[in-house]
C-alpha cells in the first residue's frame, strides 16, 4: 500500500519538476529577449504578493507533507529518520560553510548563507524521473526523506535568521489564532472552513508581526488534524493535501518560477560571475551539498546507526548527493529574503549562483546516476 502511494507521489513530484524547469527556461528566455522590459514591468509589482501570499500555500503543502511523513510515512520511526536527518543536516551545514568562507570579508553578503542550504524536491525528483527504473526505489525514498528534512531546516532557518523587527500586538493576535486552531480538533470540528478561515487571519497577523508570512502556512499545517474526526474515513490533513497538491505543483510553483527565474545576463561579464556571492551560492550548492550529504551518510552507515539504502552502493549515494544540490525554488525564495531589494545587484548575483549551482548539480548528478554503477552487486 505504502509503495503505491509513494510511487504516485514520486510521479506527481516528477511531473511538477518538469513543469518547473520549462517555466524557468521560459522566464529566463523572455528576460534575455527583446521583451525583457515588459517582463520586468509585469513581475516587479507582483513579486512580493507571489513570495508572501502564494508561497504560503506552498509552505502549507510542505508542512502537511512533513506532518504526514512523521505520522505514517518515511519519518515515523527513529530508524527511518536518522539517516536522512543526519544527511540533510550535513547537506545544510557544508553549503552554508562554503558560502561563508567565500564571503567572510563582505558583511553585506553574509545574509545569503542560507541560500544554498535547501533542496528542491520537485526538481530533484524530476531529474530522477528521467532515469526511470535505473535508480532503486530506496534511493528515491532516501532523497525524498532527506529533502523533507531540508525543507524543515529551511523553515527553521527563515524563522531564526530572516525575521524583521517584531511587532508585539500582531504577534499576540497570531497567538490567539493558534489557540483557536488548537481548540478546533477538541470540538470535533471536521470541516476545513474554520481551519482555513482562522489560517487567513493567522497569515495576516504574522505578516504584520515582522515574522515572514509564509511561516503561517507551516504553523497551520501542523495544527490540521492528521487523524479522522467524527468517524470520517479521511482526515482533514489528507483531504487538504489532496486539494492543494495539483494547485501547488502546477500553478503556484510555476508562477513562482516564472516570477523569479527571469535573470537578465545583459551586461554581465565574466569578472562579475566571479563575484563572491555568485561563487558562494554556486559552490555551496554544487560542492557543499555533495560533500555534506555524502560525508554525513558515510559516518552514519559506518558507525552502524543506520543501514545503506537497499540495493544501492556508494556511487548511488553520491549521485543522490549531487542531485540534492538542485536548490532552485527554496534557494530563490531565501535569496529574496536575504537581499530584499528587488533591484540590488546582490540579489541578481545570488539568483545567478542558484542557476549555476543547481544546473551543475542536476547535470553531473544525472550523468553519475545514468552512466556509473549505482546498484549494489548481489
């Protein structure tokens, strides 16, 4: 049963990754064509609404997925958690370290340390879908669980390091919304309308509090009941996740990609590509991820804390570690938080680094998994 559900999830995420890739290429092409002025005029007024509002639904979907996996999926026991959790931690620390080393002499660039830490699960599974059955299911499960922990780490990172000056009254009102959400399951309310209505108020108050508004989506997700109420056969979590899946995968994320991937290369010289922000993000994703994930996995397996993914060898793990360097969606999002001035050169440098690092990671990872032996010899 779980295998069928997981394979269906893989299929939807893979298709979403392909749509994301096509949308990003379209935005990049338009931004570097004669229509670049019209592209900028369209995207700039809408970018904050997309990043603050629509992306809240993406984070709601992420939060629902994390809660579901913790309750009934790949994260529901210590033995299942330890390998992807430690691998994700290493895959976050090393990219941040690479970025910090390359930008240590530029305090204004240091907020960008969080840009290369997260993995784009849709893009990553999209690359794996191109390889078909060549990649063992165990490696796909490992990548998915690792990316879920990555997303959780990125959420914590945003809450801790990308929060503006706090406003106490909106925070108190947001706390009141949370109390209401905690009370709803106790009242056996089995309708999504009260949860979503309260969630809208929660989003507004968090937006006004100085905490990034997208965190409202995560908070709401973790307060949606994961067990059926009033003898219902389907929980509110599963119901909401089913409603959101296609909207997020095929509308919200493509809109986000179209709004953020239109980087203009006109006037950018080779010397500018050597900017420490570009190099920090690109090398953080490409080198930091592969080193962090592979080394952390090696330590956990060799210490006996968890076994290797079934039917795979170290070359397979290394290929997955490379694929984890596809940051894209989350990296673009953190870029907008680290460098909030839409017209700043630092933001352009960061996004350029995301494209370079994600592109290299995807291409090299695909080649490793396609042409090198990645299965354990029987």
